[in-house]
C-alpha cells in the first residue's frame, strides 16, 4: 500500500507496525500532518496489555478510539488475545495505515473513520481506550455516556502541566479542580483526573473503580471500571500542612486542592495478579513492580528533599530510610511518583525522628516510635 508520507517498519511488543518515518521529539506528541506514532508511549501500551490480560470483567469487544497507527489495539489483540478490537480515528491516512497494520499482523477488525465522540453514541464496547493529544476531557463525556453497565475506560492525559499544577487556572477551567504545584503534583494530577471521571460517572448514577493508574514521563494514565452504584466518600479536598502531609479540607477553603479522588489508585486484588509479559520492556516491568508495592499505601508521600529542607540536614539513603521506618513497625515503600518519595503510614513525628536519626550528620539516638 502506498502512503503520501515516508514510512518505516518497526516492532513494538508483539506487533509489527508500519509507521510514518518522521523526526520525533522526546516527550508528548503533538498533532502533525501524518498519523502519529510515539515509541516512548510503548510503556503506556505495555501496561495496558498487562492489566487487560487480568481485567476483572470479560472483554468481548474493545475500541481503540483514537487509534493513529493502531498500535494500542493491535498489541491488545495480539498480547491479550482479545478477539474483537475495533479501531477509530478521524484521519483517513490513519485508518488506511491501521488497515495495513492489521494486514501485517494477520488480524481482521472493524476500522471506522470519524469523530470519536460522534461514534460513541451507544454502549457497544467492554473497554474504550482514549489516548488523545493533550487533554482527554473533550472525549470523556461521550466515553462515559457510552459505557455499558460494567465497562472499562483507559485514559491517557498528556496535559500534565495543567493537571500537575503549573497552570492552575486552566486546570480549574478544564477539570473543575485546583491542582498543587509540588513534589506531589503528579499524584494530585492523577487524583484530579480520577475525580473528574468520578463526576462523569456519578452524573449517570455510576461509580468508577480504578484498576490501574500511574504517572510516567510526560503523561498520566488511568484504567477504570465504570459500574452501577455511587462512591461519593472517595472524593474530597485536601490542604498541605507540612512535608508530604495533607489533611482533609473544605472545598470552600480557597487554599484547598481538589476535588480529588482520595480512594485507591488501583484495585489491589487485580494488581497483585499483574505480571510483565514477554513483550514488556524492562522499564515497564520496573514500573509495575513499584505500582504493586505501593498499591495498598495511603494517599500522598513525603520526599527526602522536603525533609532535608525542613530539617536542614542531608538526607539518608532512601532504602535505609525506608528500612528504618519498617524496622520500627511501619509500612514504607518507594513511590513511582517521585525518585526520592516515600509512601508510609508512619506519623509525621516518627518520619522526622527517623530522618534525623539516619541523616549522615544527624543524631544517632533512639529511633523507636514517638510516644
Ligand atoms: C495521540 S494520537 C493516538 C495515539 C495512539 N493511541 C497510539 O497508541 O499510538 C491521537 C489520535 O487521535 C486522532 N484524533 C484527534 N481528534 C479526534 C477525534 N475528534 N475523533 C477521532 N480521532 C481523533 C488523531 O488523528 C490521532 O491519530
């Protein structure tokens, strides 16, 4: 098949793909004249294949809603064994390329050319993937309206500067929530996105159950199950009261962050069963292992940067600090959100005492729990 742009054959996961052979920048993609392919998003697709392989509901039919080259849907068909993956993109060049890529991978599928929101007029799919350039918000109302009684939605957001606090006014306008530019900005951004999903589900008498959510490089990603029922106690505002410390606040408080999803970012029972596949990259496997380790920890985390600044002491090695907290009986783990972040259920006074005790120039006194 001939295309009006240069092409290159690549392999990603189990898929062999023909993609536009155009110069690529690192980071988020922007719309260009040719169908979009970003190899750095392979990690996103790796994690989708991993979680959909253990999805808690049958996946009779799936839609790669903003499919570009079809990379996501083709990988899901090949790696998860999903029998009915359909593809949609409004670009005719993209849907021609998707047909070629299906042929190369010996797959057959419905391929639709058109606007995603216009296409999602009735509940047809058990899972819809929404992976746009930038904000997913314009597509989500349609995706939630077209959700079956229990169906899944995968959402990628690359508008991280908005969700994670660099542009708070844009976040209020787009997601109706106040973000917070801070070490915890990515976790807050992810929770704002889930809170927004919760609102769309609640408008339809449904609730969202996050199955796997994470932040990576330049994007946020959630996989949610939309189910009948309500879960309003998972939404709230918080205010920052110290290093990595957030407490519940009223939405009327002008300094409050939110509304946010304050429930779990994933389903621990599902997450415990997730395994990297033969096609997952080392980076994806490492991310999965961090996500599994932190999935039952409370929201938010503290960084040794914040503690070092507050205590005016050099930080201990992260593993030593985490080990110290565990030795005195608390749960503590690294977090994928920040290279120097620690999720723990230790109270603030014991976090600070352990930090001081283990700081290379700190006190070596008793590091047992504060009474
Ligand atoms: C970031 S790319 C998708 C990348 C793809 N999911 C992947 O994994 O490689 C976004 C795609 O959405 C398509 N698109 C943008 N607006 C659309 C709309 N309103 N309806 C359908 N497709 C749209 C673009 O043509 C583009 O191919």
